[in-house]
């Protein structure tokens, strides 16, 4: 069910979706910031200028992950649980970060970021996997290629409901996130990792903003608010 528009009225909100219209006393808008940046969801009577400016200053970056599974632990002699692979002699070489044997499992997880992530994601999963495997081979030798028995990639960049990875504020614009915590037309509340001023780009940051938005939405709807969730993380 894709949301197309949210209209804030004096006594509540009306949410237009591909499957019909929903009315409520308040609405929590928890979507990736790219969706708002591209105005994929129409907000009526429109986002305040300060919120629009904040979305222009806190944009979403690009990032993907590639998981490689091996038939056994292949990094036993490598005591550091991560590896940054780059070639200082060839500065044009694209660097890549790996988690090695996370949680003791025979796995390596590559973290691809920025324009490289966007380019490879647009080329498809095979391009992401190939880049990760080729880079790992450069660091640990060709034999490691034969040990790979499984692989998987994320697809955040090309997902029309995401369009990227994590939010990032422009230099000197970190305080723009403050605006995201304020109610929009009194009944619309934003949530997500991009909203948090301290724990942006994290699950727990998104979780906290969701709790905060839920408490605010409940209050404006006249719903009694219970005690904080035991997992509440203080800011």
C-alpha cells in the first residue's frame, strides 16, 4: 500500500494510498529522507519552508552491503575483525571495508559507500558481488575465491521506497535536524534515523524518534500515554 499524499486538516489527517483513503487524528511519517527530498509523498497544505530547507541540507547518501559466505573460516590467521582494502600506489583504486567473521561465522561483509555504491547498485547485484570478491582476492589471494559458497547484496539504492542508505548533513548544517522533531501543521510527526540529532544513521536512533513521534501523536489525539518502553534509550 503506497502512500501518495497526506492532507492535514483542522481536526485530523487524511492519507491517500493506492488502496484507498485513511483518516486519523494524527499521522507519523517514517520514510527515508530521499522520499521527502524527491517529494514522492505530497503534503497538503505543504511542508513549512523550514522543513523543506532541512531536507535540502540533510540529504541521503548511498551505501550497499555485500555478504560473502565461505565453506569454512578463511581468516583464522588474521586477528583483526575487519579489513580496509586499498592500494596506496594506485590512488584511483576504489577502497573497500570488510567485516571479517562477524559473530564468529564464516562470512565477510563488504561495506560499499558513496558514488561507488550508487554506480555499482545501478549496474546490478552481480556488479556489487564482483567488486567485493575481486577486492577480497587482491588482499587475501586467489584461493579465497574457491571458498565462496554463498553471496547476497542489499538493494537500497534501486529500491523506489528507499533510494539510498543513511542521511548526512551538509557541512555546518547538522543543527538542521532540529526542525524534524517539530510537529508539522500540529498533526504530522516525522520519525526515522534522519530525525535524530545524535544517533543518526542507526537503528536505535530511528527507534527513539519513532517512540517520540508516537508519544506526540497520541497526545494530540487525546490518547493516554503510558510509561516509556523499557528499551527507551535516553538522549
